[in-house]
């Protein structure tokens, strides 16, 4: 019998395809990428969809600083998946990649290369030239990495924030907001990095734990409340601070207006502080066990007043003799820690600054750009601490206070403290003259929040709350920086009278200059050479204007890309359809883009925003070279292939932080093999054997089982379509993976093999099966093309022309549309569900029969099944399929009953030597002795 079966194998329609089982992606992908480039595939897609509705995903520019990392890869692949999906929808998708080229990190690299001394002695124009070279070198390095990942785009014409048009756009937006009164110059405390010598915006701040000395200090009162003066003891207000170095700038003490304040008697003095905290401070921290509340003579209760009752009382400034401060109230004073009496230095804190402005306190700034106290003896210098760095000053100030008996207590505390994003050192708050964007003066905050809440779709939805809270709570935006590498703020100083000069005429001249020469000209050309008649001081009439040196915040620079790119390039549009970046950009690019666009034009620069999490290792840790857990996407491409990274990106929920390591990539490779195998199987039954354009069977003529599968395919496709449109790539992956592995490989295609392999070529049963097989190939080819870009392109080489729109490259495919509507497909859902539910019961019964040794193959069995009435009606109705074929048994006998019950019996008839099915018509057919009638017909053919 074995000989007979071997003989019949040659008569079967066994799978045959040139599509290789082994992918070899690392070697094949670069060749395929080269073909895409040589044949201008991206340009072909543009040409195909030219004149259609535009779809613009505006690229958030990565920083041009070193090779790409796995976070870059996740970002760019997600963007490419969106673009490829939209291309298949027929939209004109122009993707212009960009790079952020200005800013501190590049300048820092140049400073490292030259050494600080030589750097400081080098002319600005030369430093900028070196920064330009460094940025461009890294752009080419990153560009190659992105292209290797299979990302389609206009790589030959990217946007760079150092282009002339971008420089000019910076000032065009600046002018629009300046003319609306949104931009002003003011002296305010800002985050200042004394190591990088520049102001920092909130987006350039990172928070990390810091151990600081917290001190409780007595400030002696000058105006003493009458009830306390009668005691004859000196009276103090007791403050608490974690920054002793700011005490030389003290000018006020803030209390809570409604809180109760008491006087604590200890060491021969009275100390005023919050009633709720006095025992903790004097007993637990200062360890003064005999400290007690003071009760005035003749009074029955300890002295106690509200904070507002002490407003206006003056005290001796703690460092400088002859200088006074005064008590005020502020609503941010709490009773959780400290003393309820907040040391206030308006030059060293935002809250302090606004309190100082409201209460007319002096704004003192005794610290220079290097974080050192100015030398001098008067208020506004370092006094006893002249020339000291702020960190050096802390212990010396504490010791100085202790020597004078004003230090009540000292305690080390660990707290979250702002650090510079670049050098990682703690920042200080420092009042300096800077340029600001007002959030409230002209309603920018309110307009921005309106756009966030009502005019932009956020993915995930919670992202709207995050950026909304950030916009709602942010202070005025400090947009000036004290650096060399960036776009200058277009202001001038009159050399004759010191007046700051900026107006529409000077701004227009600068915009024209930057369009022609770029922002480098600011540092090389004399103002009188390009300002013309605008070179005049409106205050004194002088014509000697000196260009100021501050540059724009790098977030402004990238934030106006909507102007320079989306609005500036005719092939794009503004607002963009979508922005996609990491969740850190809620305080960075998402926000700077929002504020500049709303400020200039009153609208958000994007219709939708997709927020992504960060990449972590398999244990949930950040990636770092020291931990050895870095995943290099270039290396993965060289070893496993870009499609493995692309599949990983699609498999994870990128709206949260996601894990990746070698083990996870290995599991991704297993999933990839599942998809590749399904392609190979489908191609094996179609390649060179079936032309869907001439041989496909209309839906109404399909075999019932094939109708069920086509209906299921249609439902899956609708879900995939919906997931892509909502940027839920992991949902696309999960739906397709489950469909391929659970429904196709293990159920439908397994059942279909009999018809595909054994029916005669050209017969209706085989063509019916091939019709659905072709639909499956067409669908999966398109659904997976945005994800498995290289593999789907490889499938195109072997797929029938009708399955691939007669195209050569997968990127040129149109989106898949089922031959039937979703409404029609849903009519078949109950039948398929009933068939699958019964299949579960049958499968269990067959497994038990195999375990008992009764049967070895399901074809040897017939099934007698009892099912409830509802299922019986479905499984015997007009949409019912051949259950024997579906369950791969010889026969299914169906009965109606109360519940599900299955009996497995021996099949009737004899085993066919060719198809191995048990049929009652198996017997002698011509020269063949053990052949069923169907196989006999196929053999005769």
C-alpha cells in the first residue's frame, strides 16, 4: 500500500512555490532596499496618488547627535506604518524627514573637542561653523540607519532646522507673536545652569533626587507686636529653607494668611512660627525640650494670631546689617513642613518673584553667570561670602549663622530637585534679563487649552490631560539662551543710550537677511549694512545699533517647523494631519509647536497627536551602556533583519513604555516565522496555478465553508482597518496573529488541504478554495505591508498578478476591500460561531479517542453530534457548511437535543489510497483498486 500512496503523490496538487522557507532577511533586505532606491519606489507611490487627498505626518526632528538607537527605530517605524497605510488608502502622502540641528548638545561636543579655554577664545562665527559640520555628519549617519529600517520618505530633501528658510521662519513667527504683544523682555527668575552658563526652559529640566541642607533660622524682628514686646525678650520670625545660599538675597518672609501663629519661648528668645508645627521644630528637630508657648502677662491663653495680622512687620535681613525685610502673606504657604514662615528671595524663585512683585519687595540677584556671588559688602553682593560658588557657600553660611546664634537647627533632607538636561548638574533659580512669551497677557494659555481640548484628537486619549495640565500650569516661556549655536533673538542695543531696539522694520530686515544668508549673517554682518533706514534708535535717534547675542530656545527652533516645513512646502499642508513622538514631547516639541502656532495663527499645528512611551530593557530598566542592555537597531538589522524590529514595534503598545531585549526579539522571530509560513502556504496553492482575475468563483457560487471563511476574513479586515486608522498597531498585530495562527493555520486551511491537494485542477471545489486562498493572500499582503515591508515586497515576486494589483512593489498596492460587505459578512457570523463551538466539543472527543488508541487519524472517524436547537437550526440552515470537511472527519451526523454531546465512531466505508479519506464509494475504479470516486475522477483527468 505504501508504494501505491507514493505513486499517487505525484498526482496530488501539493504546494509548490519559489518563495523560500528561510527568510535570510539580513542579506536580502539590503538588496531589496537598493532596488527601492534605484527604482524610486517612494516617488512612484507619490505619482500614483498625485492629486488625491493629502495626508501629512509631520516628522518631529530627532537631534543630530550620534547613531540611531532603538527609541529612534520605534519612532520612525511607527511613522512609516502610518504612512504606508495611508498610501494604500489612495492618499497623497509626502513624508519629509527632519533633523533638529541647533542647541546645546552639539555646542557641548565642539567645546569638548576644543577645550573650554580655546572654545571661549574662538570667534562665534568659527564655533558655529564647527557646530554646522558636526550636525551634518550625524545627519548622514542617522539617515542611513532610518532608511535601512525600510522607512519611505523624501530622504534627498529633508528639512534641517539650520536651513535659511527655517532661520527666517523662526523670526517670522517671532514677529507675529511680538506684534500681538505676546513677547516681552523682563527680569525674572529662571532655571539657570551655572555649568552651561545659560537659562533653561521647563522642557530642558530633569528632576532627580538631591540631598540638601535644610536650616531653621531666626530673623530678628524690628517691629515687635506689643504683647510680645512686653516680655523684654528679643523676638524673631523663624524661617525654614533648603537653599541657605539664597539668604543673602532675602527680602521677605511669607506666611499663610489664615493659619494660626504662636510665639515659642526658648533660649531666652521668642520665635514666631505656625502653631501646627512648633512642637515638631523645637522639640523633635532642634531638641529644645524646655521650649514652650509664650503666654503674655495677665493672659489666660498662649499668644496666637493669624498670619494676616503680622503683615507689614519688619525684621533685620539675616546677612546684611542695616537692611530690612518685611512679612507678607502668600497662598502657597503650607503647614506640611518647615515653620509656616517661608524665606522669600524674589530673585531666586518663581513663587517668590510673584510675591515680591505683588508686595513690592526688592528683587535681589547677588549671583553671577558662573553661580558665584558678586564681590562686595553691600546688599546685592555676596557680602561675607563674596566670590564663593553657591554650593561652596551653603556650609559657610550655615556656620556663619551658627556663630551668630541665629541658626535654630540644621537637618539634611532628600528631595526632588531640578537638574540641567544636558550636563545633569543641579540648576539654580536666578533672576536675569531674558525674553519671554507671556502665557496670559494676551490669552495664549486660554487659546492653547481650547485647541488641546476641542480641536485636536489625542492618542491615547489620556495624553490630552497630560499636555492640558502642563499648559495650564506652566509659567511664562523663557525663550532666550546664552549660547552660540542657534537662531539669534533679533534685538539690538543702542550703543549711544543703551535702549533695546526691536520693531517691525528691524524684524522685516532680519527676515530678509536670514532668507538670503541664514542666521550666521547675524554674527558677521554689521546691522547698518542690512537694516537700512531701520537702523535707528527710537529713543535717542542714534544710528549705532549693536546686535544682541542671545539665541532662541531650541524648542522654539524646532517648534516653528509647522511654519518652515508644513506651511513652507507646497507639497505639504498646514495644519498637519498628525504628529507622533515620545511622551516627553508633551513638555517639549508638542507644546512648543502648539504655543507658536496658536500664538501666530490661533490654531494648533496638528489635527491629531500620537504619544509614544520609552523603550526599556526586558527587566523594565532604562537602557545604558554601563548596564550592557542597549539594543542597537543597526546590529539587529545586520543579524536578524529590519522586519523583525518592525514586527516588534507592531506587537507592543507603544502608548506606554515598552520592553525589548534579545529574548523578546527571539520571540518576535518566532511570530515572524508564523506569518512567513502562511504566506508560503498560500503562495504554494496559487503561484502558477490560479489566476484570480479569470478563475475566481463569485461569492454566491462558493462552497459553504469558503463562504464562511470569506465572511470571517471580511470581519477581520474591518477590525484591522479600524485599528490602523486609530494608530493601534498592536491591535493590528494581535488581530492578524490570532487570525493566522488560531483560525487559518489550525482550522480553516487545515480543513482546506483535502480539497486543494486532491480535487482535480479547474474543478469548482478547488477553484472555490483557491478563490478564498487568493483573497487571504491579497488581504494579508496589504494588512502586513506597513509592518513587514521587506517581506511583503518579497511575496510580490511570487503572487499572482491579480493579487497584487499588477504592481511590482508592495508599497504601490491599494488597500484591500472584500468582495462582500461587512453587513453581509455579519449574517454568517452566527453560523461560523456555532460551527466553531461544536468543533471544540468534537476536537476534545477525538483527542480522547486517540488517547484510548481507538483511532490514529480523525479521517478514520465519523461523528454523531447532538446540539441545542438554536445551534441545530444554524448548522442545518441555508448558510451551513460541510461539517465533516470542517472537522476533518469522514462524516458528521447531527441531532437536536438539550445540550452538546458527541460520540466518535468508526468511519463507514473504506480508506482511499490517494486522499486517505474514508468513503463508502471507495473501491475499484478502472485500474485503481482503493480509490474514492472523487480521486478516480481526478486521476482520469
